[in-house]
C-alpha cells in the first residue's frame, strides 16, 4: 500500500444541474483535498477521503455563486465543508465502484461513484503519479438543498439531479526511512 497526495493543479471537482428543465449549468469547486491509499499490486484505491471547501463554488456568475453559498443552498457559513469517505471499493482498474458517505449541508448519505484508473507512471522528475476519473449522480433535495422556483410555463428553475464528476491526479508520498 502507498499513500498519494492530491495534485490540485491537475485535478478537478465539477458538477452540473438542469436549469429551467432544458439546459445545464456547470460549475467547479476550486479548493479541495484528498487522502488516497493505493494498492500497489492493482493501482486501485483502497481508501479515499475527500474534503471540499463549499465556499469555493464557481459557476462563472458571481450573483449565482453568492446564492449557492447562501442558506437557500449550501449555507457555507453553517456548513463550510463537503466531505466524502469511502466505505468499500470493488471492481477492476477498467471500472470500479467507490461506495462511501457523502456529507453536504450537514446531511450524510451513502453514494456510489463509478470510477476508472486513468493511468500510473513516473513523471520526468521521478515522481510516481496516478490518475482516476469518477462520477455520480445525487438528488440535491436529499441533502437539504431544496430551494426552487416554479416556472410560469410549468416545471422548476433548478433540477433535482446533480451530476458530479471528478478528475484526480495524485503523487506518491515518500515513506520516511525506517518506517
């Protein structure tokens, strides 16, 4: 087993949600961390723990971002962090499932992420790097994110299904001598 540290400059946490029932709004979280333990024989993670700064949400529209940070949605003053901790990881490098507990807005629910190994290689500076992609869909209302507005033509302004996509690159942490 090896420990890997997140390379935030080559990683992203993205999301999308339906807007007015027919288009999608996309955004990212700019600040997040990850603790990753990897089985060296398979290159699959054996444990994943992630933390996202909820206030780092960015949809490229300042007013919308302020609304998403408000008590109507993430309520970042009261719930500053979104967390995930794996409970099991099953499958093979080409396709595996990371089951775990996701906490948003103070509500913890089990979720499953569909994931795959992107690759593992030594970079030009001699560092062991690994990459994964993962995605899931959640119902935002189940996490207490219930704000919405009815549309005059029918339907609602914000869809309930939230699509989450992660692209992760990490660097192996050197083990101190004698450990």
